[in-house]
C-alpha cells in the first residue's frame, strides 16, 4: 500500500490545486462557478499579503488531495 504524505502547499502546487478545485466543481455540477485564475490564486496565496493557505496530500509525489484554509473574522459575530 502506498503511503500518503501530507505537507504544506507551495506556489508550485497551485496548478494542481486549481485542477482539484475544478474537479470538485464539476462533481458538484457547478463548473462555471470556478472563476479564479491561476495567476490570482498564486498571488492570493503566495503574494505579499496571503489570504489562504493549503495542505496537500501526495501519493508517489502526485498531489491527490488538498485542504485549503483561510482566516475570516466578523467584527459583529466573532
């Protein structure tokens, strides 16, 4: 059985992360909802002021899963 490796995503992972996001949208029957570009994703995750981060799951050096996280805080609701 192949071992799964979990690691923090890097900018170089963005193309595959975007592929997985598009695959999920297709599964959810909403492929047109994904409008983010690769350039925007890279800038928002790895630019001067990143707003998201991710962990990727790899098997045999191939990314097979992603967990994307971001901060959000409401001044009204916490």
